[in-house]
């Protein structure tokens, strides 16, 4: 007899899900190993980061799902609105619904009971699944997500798994290994601007992908060299490199991400995920001007303390470089270094707004990636 966990995996496979981004919950401890055996799984360290990765996977022509604990939805609301709803990017989310059914942990109850109202107020489609007899609703939720190009959350009650006979695997022991961190990095006086750095990148790409961080970086790239293979971010700060990772997992083309110090400091989980997939065709151009350039050049902690290249190395990204000049940057780009720490002056060019709505940016980009798609 098919267990509830086996039925969920079957539904995912019948819907041609290619990737599953996951975070654990005690209630789905038997489900997650079954998913990982059948579908390429991406273990997450934070739910919001998974939204960016899944968006990149979808933009790259594949079909993702997120499988998480419902508490993580609190971390995802803004990104679901500013990325998925804004661009029309589908994302089915299977959320283990805590805080309502036989919940013994007090801290789970406050958010859990209010989740339907919160999702409804945010304009995010959701379906409540209260028993194993209702698991077919997952199929409906997934189809709705992809057919209507929107996120759809399936709130799955712990009651679903009460009849399960699936085994829970024993935990794996930590892998014996030698780790070494004896790196020294020197930051010199900035020479080039972010505009100079983006111009250097734009002159080198041919059929490669560029993901441009929101605000001024996207506008500068548009001004320098607009092309169909540019994906311009308009919101969801902190997810540029996450989107780039998802694209690199789904695509054979090389992916360049124009990111910044403020964005990476907001979501260092992106570096952890990239370090865990260090062999992908991805280069992060981390333009560090020690300022939040799009909001008035407020200072970030990279001005005196934090070195982003060393942060990347500590996150498991071994192939790194630092660039102070356009010549150094060009050399690193031609070598397709995974993480390039670009030291830049805190100034920016005055550029016009990108004259395309989010939906047009997405459609143009995806058509360029796959011209044969409808």
C-alpha cells in the first residue's frame, strides 16, 4: 500500500518537478529522504534564499518545488511578493503546517493559526490539506502554480502523516576531512566605479547570462548594454546570487551575477549555497563600494571590517579573486573565477529607469534562453 510520503513523491514526479529546495521539519522527516532519492534536492539554510534559487531554476527552463516547515513562510512573504508575484514566477510550496494540529510547542501556534489569513492578505494562493485523503490537492496546487504563473502554498497538516509506515533513516556521521583557512586578502584604494566594472563585464559576454542586482546596478547595465540575456532585478534585495545559482543549476550557459556588498550582507546564505555547489557554471561579481549605493550611499560594514572574498572562501567557494582595476577584473572574468571581489568607488552614473515592466523582462529573458519555447 502506498504511504502518504510515497504518494507525495509520486505527485511531484507526475508534475515533472526537476528540483526540490528543502528545509527540515520533524513532521516530514520521513518525506524528505524519499524526495531526495527521486528528485535533485537542494538543502537550504534559509527559506528566502530558496525562493531566489527556485526562481532561477524556473527562469532556466526547469520546474522547482519548495518543501519546508510553515514557520519559514514568515521569512518568505516579501520575496514571494516582490519576485514571484511581480514577475509572474510560479513556485509550488509544500509547507508542513505547524501550530494548529496537536501542536505542543507554544512558539509555533501564533504564526501557525494566522497563516491562512496572512497568505490571503498577501495575495498568495494557498490550499489547506488536513488528512491523507486530501493529498490529491497537492497536484491541483502545483498545476495552479505553473498554469497561472504564481506561488501556491499547500499547508499540509501533521495529521496527514499519522497513518504513515515510512521509515526514517539514521543520521549520517560528519565526514572526516581536513579544513584549512589560511587566507590573507589586501584591499587597496578603489580605482574604478561600479559603472566601469559593469562596462568591463558587458564587453566580454556573448551568449552568457547576466543577472543584475536591483536598483542602480540594473539601470547601469541597461544603459551600458541592454540585451535579451540580461535579467534585471526590480526587487527582492539579497537574492541576485541565489537566482544566479538556480540558473546555473538549470542551464549550461555560464551565468554572471552583478551583486553588491549590501545585498550579499543581507543574504550571506547565498554564498553558503554556492559553496555547496561549487562546480556550477557561475561567477559572482561582488561589487563592493562599502555603501548602499541605490539608497544614498549609506555605509556598510565592508568599509573597515568585513572582507567579502574571505567571507566567500569561508562559505566554501575556493575559486576567488580580488579586482581593483578593470584589467584585473577582465582577467578574472576571462578565467571565469567563481567569486570576484571588485573594489569600487562609491559613486554611480545617473541612468534612466528600465522602461520594461517585470513581466516583459521575464518573458524576453526566457524566450532568449529557449527560442523554441512557446
